[in-house]
C-alpha cells in the first residue's frame, strides 16, 4: 500500500512510519523538520520512502504541497492524520489565545486540509483508509485541557462525520485514541524536559511503537471490517488523572 503519514518526525508518527515501512509498504512521510525527515529516510535505506516538509497548520504550505504533488496524491491508499499537539496547561481563564489558535489550527484545520487533498481520489477509486489520531482527551475533559480536549473532540466528530459521508464508497475511517504515550508530546506542551519527564515518572506509559503496532493491525483487517474507534490506555492508567505510580 501507499501510505501518507503526517507529523512523522517524532513519536507516534515516526514509529508508525518505521513499522509500516518494515512491512513492505510505500510510505510518504511529512513534517515540519527537514533534518528529521532526512534522518528517517536515511535510516530506512531510502527505498519505498518519500518525504515532504510542510506544516499542516499552515494552509498556504498545505496548498503548495497539494499543487506540487497533485499526481502522487492520487495514488495514496492510506492517510494517517497523525500531526497534532497540545500547548499549555493553564485553566481557561488564564490561557493564551496563541496556544489555543495553534492547537485548533493544527489538530482540526490541518487534519481537514490534508484530508481534502486525498479523499476525492479515494472516492474516485472507491477504496482507501483514513486513520485519524485522536486521544482519550477527545472523550473526557480534564482541568487545564479544555481547548486541547475540544480539538480532539472535534477529531472524533470529524471521524464519525467522514464515515457517514463516505458510506458506500468502500473507504474505511478509523479513530485511534491513546492515553498516556511517552513521546515529545509533553515536552512540546510544557516546554521543559524535566517537567515532561515527571509526567511519566513512576509508571509505564505507552510508547509510539505500541500505537504503531495498533495502527498496523487496524490497516491489516479485511476490507469488509472497519475498526471505527480504539481507546488505548497503559495498564497503569485507569482514566484521565487516575494513574498508578510506584
């Protein structure tokens, strides 16, 4: 399969790229950091891998990507909308508008913009699979996370809406909703490595590879099976804010 993965320069996106490439798929990885994309391509041997640098939250860059690769995008069998982020943990009365805008622009508008480049071609072929990376924060809300949670609630709604709108086209749509995963997520959110490390202190979180394995399994189901939603917690996490630490 030809698979396009956004946000593939770290974490779940990178792990998914490595997993699917190891299975023999052709992968097209995108992200904001050219050096990371080049390093990933070099480490995988530069065969069956293509890279493109752009920010999904920048609509001008998404449009430019679409125009430059109009032909190649027609052949994408699987779109993995992985790019996303959280910024800040302030309560709503103390939050920063710039943080809110970045989360909504990346997690929601960016997902839509990239999807719009791919879906019409899948509809024409009557085949394809869209995997959106949601979060348990798309189901349950916690203090200091209102806007991030709202963006992931939107991902869940968009996934359901896509599935309904695409009914009859043979296109599958899945939403993967992880709990605590130890990636660069907390570093980006908190802006401090020590604080990020403390989030996972004394417990065993999920890894990017755990989620990559799950995505691989979802994609490998027979074409008449669609895994609509998967909530994945580490064993040490019962719910948001309920974590067992040694």
